[in-house]
C-alpha cells in the first residue's frame, strides 16, 4: 500500500494528534478549523466544525444572493485547499503553515471574485465584495500608495491570474519583464510557452501558447494601474501590458509629495556586511584599490540595509614587525616621523625578507607569536597599523568613503577555536604537516593551518565569517575583490557550507557573495594601468590629477572669475573625484575598463560631467520659471499627455526595480545606465516640448522636479556636496 501512495498511519497529518476521518478533517481538526474559521469570519459565515451540519448550513443559507455565493465560494475553496495540503504532506512531504494557506486562499477567493466581476457586469456592486474587505485583490496589489516597484506589482497581478488559469500549478511564478518593443506595451508576461509545455497532451482547455496567453490576460484582475483595453497578446502567447497613463501621472505626483524614499525597494535583510577596499598595511593605496573601494562603497547604497565595511591587512605581519624591531629596538618611542615613508619602509623590509634566510625565519615565527596573542608583537603591529591608518584615511576622506575598521589581526583570538570546530566536525585532515580541508570539485585542498603552525588567509577568512555570522548576526556578507581571488572564495564558501554555517542554496540567508571585478587597464595596450616607469599608479596621485584637470577645465570656461578660490577648489574636487568614481561604476565590474582622464571628464556621453550638466539644466529650468514647486505639488495635476512625457514618466517609475536589480545582482553599472538613459529621455522631452510659458507649464515643471529628484538619488554622495549643489542651482557650472 505504501508503494501505491496510500497512507498507512491513521494519524491526521495536519494536527498529528488523533486518527483521521472525514468529520475530523472537515473541520474538527484544529489546523483545519483555524483556516476555515478565519476565512468564514471574512465571509460573515458561521464556521461550523461538524461535516454534516456544515453541509446543511450551506444548503440552507438565506442571505442575499451575492452574500450566499461568497459563502459557498469560500467554503468550497477551503475544503479543496485542505485536501490538497493533506495530500501534499503525505505524498510530497511538503508542509505549509496555517498563515501561508490562509494567505493563499485569500488571494484565490479575491481573484475569483474579480474574474466574476469581469464576466457579470451586474455583480460588480459593492454588496458582492462584502466580507472580503472593501478592495479587490487587484486594488490591494496595485494601490500600495501607487508607488514602488512596477514589476513587483504586475507580478502580483499575474500571480493571481496564473492561479485562476492553471489552479493545479500553484508553484508557477509569474515571469514579467520590460517590453522589448515599446510599441507592444510597457511590460510583458512570458509564462504562456512554459505553461503550455507543462499541460500539453493532457486534458486541457487550451490548444497552444497563444490560447494560454489569452487566458492569462482575461484572468488578469482589474487594476487601476493597467490600461486593460490597450493590452494584447502577440506571438506565442506574450501578454503585452500597457500601464494606465493616468495612474502613472498619479504615482509620480504622489512621490513628489511623499518623497523619493517611498519608491525605495524593501531590503532583503536587516543586516548586511560589505568587506571591501583591503589596503595593505605599510603600503600606499594604488589604482588597484580604486575598484574595490568604489564598488564596495556603492554596494547596497540605495537600500536601507545596515552596512558595515572593513579593510584588511597583509599577511606579511612578521616581516614588518621584525624589521621594526631591528630598526627601532625601542618600539615605544617610534613615531610616524621616525619611520618616514611607509612605502620605503615596506620595500626595505620586503628586500630583507627575500634576501636574508635568517630574517625570513624570524618573520615567520613572528607571525605565529602575533596570532598567538603575544603582547609585545601585538603592540608593535598596532603601531604600524596606526601609522598606516592615518594615510588611508586621507584617501577615504577624498572619496567620501566611511569604513569601520576590522583588520585581519582582530580575528586572531578566535582562530584556534574556529579551527577546533572544523576539526571536531571531521572536516580537516593532515597533509604534509599542514591542516587542510579537501573539497569536492577542487583539485587542491584549502590549507587552514600551515606546516609551521601559523594561520593564513583561509583560516582568517573562515574565522571572520564565523564571527560575522555568530557575533554580528549578519544575514548577507559581500566580499569585493578582484577576480583573481575567485577560486579562494569559492573554496572557503564551500568549506563554510560543509561546516553547516551557510545554507546550500545561494538564495537563502544567511548568504555570502563574492563581487569580483576586472582590472583597470591602459588604453594603448590593454594591460594593467601603470606609470611610464612601470610602477603601480598611486591612488592619491590619480585623484590629484583628476582634480587638477577638472580645475583647468573650469578655469578655461572662466569660472575662476565668477567664483571664489574656495568654490572653484571644492567644485573641481567634486567633479574630478566624481568623474573617476563614475567611470568605474558605469563599467561592467566583471571586465576590465580603460582608464582615460579625457573620456572621464568629457561633457558628452555617459560621464559624470554630462550627468551633472543635465541635472544643472533641469534645476535652471525650474529656477527660471519663478514658480514655487512645493506649492505646485499640492495644487497642480501632473499629466503625461504627450509620448515624450509618458516615456520620461515611465522611466522615472522604473527607478525602484532598477535599484532592486542593482542591489540583488550587485552590478552598480545597472543603475548608471538607468541614470544616463533618464538624462537622455529628459533631453528628448525638452527638445520637443516647451516648459516655461507653455499651457502645460505647471505640470511639466513637476515632471522636471521629479526627474531632478531621481537623478540626485542616483548620484554618489560627493555629487550631493552642499557647495556643489548650491552652485548647480544658481549657475551652469560645466558648460559656457
């Protein structure tokens, strides 16, 4: 009987307390009754527990027709859902909570009502909605302050449509994308072909993907956000959705009153950590640190997740400590002035490490003593870190990046216990005197304890991960490094999963991600960006050059005669540093990009300068109108009557889904492309339609204001410097 799928244990699988029977399942079982009682109260129907009495009650309902239809619909839906849940638990070992089942039933019933509304015009009276709240499912899905993520709202509508179209396929998720052809619609649902492959050859009411698409469109709940008359089905069942232009205008107007934060997507976690930048102690930051710092600082910048950021140290601890002891026996008196140039100090110690075997041995032992907590070695290391920190902070200030410092040595006290936990779980084994973890799919092992007893990157990274998960309660940890370290992260992530610290699925929290990036290269030979002497370019020199070139361009436009020296200097910094950062962010992080100052500081194309100019022009239009924008927000109706106005409005409304995509995929260039496209759409609108002095002046000024607000939200923090924004509001800072 078991092989046939029959239940042999008589115990009810819903409550696990008493033997199952029809009377128990409907609705004497506590699980069943809780579901039935909740839905019955919504439908204003008696929630009778005994099966035969329940049937009698339903047969004898004397309530008005629409109320009676609602009661029967609810009763039947609950019975069917409970039976499906019972079978799912027996045969597939899949379980749903009462709340989950109730939520699903609520959506199904509302959607069924909405479908009846569409078919029976006279059933659309308010009496029919009695008991299932005052709003339809569509209204609830789409009217959440008429704002937020358009794709998510449409997915909710199509989820309801899918449940009506293929009720026996409850796990099918809606596939909604932006429409590839603007003339077809604004969005597209692409479920029809996939559904047809599931139901083809079975007893089905459909004869092909187009029929499935038609059904999905017909079952789409009515919604204020959708212009149902303009929607269509094309090709193999593609459902083309056209948004209501009136609803679009209303949504933008609401944002202007309530603020841009109402469009912010909900963060997937409460606490996220971003591990980035990672400069080497006693070495100057170079151009190679630019991408990690800029990409890391921008990660999740548009979400409300808490972010912590870290810099790491080099593992050549012992080399630097031993050289410090040799050069300054009295380390207590060592100052930054005494050490001098940290870069030279590092090079001298590295040369001695490479040339002197005795010194190298001392340095290796120093690492073990430092990791073991020796106070003398910890004090010496703290001195080196203190001097390095001063230099790093100057660069971070210029880039407007804030970091919480937790160097690798912070985790030293925890390493032994973490390695012990891995040992106790049988994950480590000895190999050539070292402790290693062999991982399936990798030819080499992950070394966690070296043959000399010292720890390495893997042991420190595993310990840091353990600490972040258990002590800091991080739900999402993001590591930003160059792509050469990909294998290391793949291996240590797998080791953490084997230890049970992380779930097997990458989409389940706690979650870890390695955000890898390509090199910064020269334009001539596409090789690593270096100086003419083949040295790595210092980051501070690169920023100095950006500021100098920006300042020169401003002086050439006569801005030195209009502004004070302080204003000129601050603007040159904001534009120069912003140009460098934006050039990095707009590039796909997985590929290298060419470092070219001329291209970065150009006022044409997808550059920081062009975008600042576009924003300055919008602010200038608003300022020249002389109108009180805050007053217009309260009194004027925003309209999108012309194609260019509608195209600009649609792009504004796609802000939330773009931010969500950039945050979840960790590709900041997605947001940069959106920002550039927004400026292009505004240019198209403004080149055709007059704003000041036109009959639609007030509405178009609101559209200008909405565009400026969204642009500022996309801008890096340095572009929103008070001085720069004040200058933007009062003059065209970039173009003569």
